[in-house]
């Protein structure tokens, strides 16, 4: 089970990532937004696999009508993923957000 603290630790370990608030929630930025707490226990990330992830495990991966117009945005229930999966999601989101490589 991942937590907001796990997100913070993992995101800030990526090159060039900074934390600041976005819409009143903790968010992590590379060149652009790479992740943000959507609501307690739910993280927004960027992915090229949104449809596949949501189809495979809709209890963990989903999006709302608000996110429909942004096909790379995915919501993730943190209590349903482990640290390894969190790391993979954040690494991909970092790449899509234009993060520089180490």
C-alpha cells in the first residue's frame, strides 16, 4: 500500500522534481505537472497506458469526466498499489512531464 509520503519520497528522488501546491493539494512538477494528490488517497499521474490500466483494474485505476479531455491523466487509488508500481507510474509520468534524465 502506497501513501502520500511514499509519493513525495519517490517523486522528489526523480531528477529536477519540485513540490508545490496545485489546486490546494500537494503536487510534483518536472518541466510540467507529473503528479498531484486529487483527493485523500487518490493520485493523478500521466501515462500512455490509461485505457489498458483502467480496463485491467478499474478498482485501482480510473478517471472522472473532468479528466476525460486529457487522455494521459489517470487517477490511482494509493491503497491498492505497492511501492514498485508507484515508482513505475511516477517514472513514466516524469518522462511524459518533460523531466530531465539523471
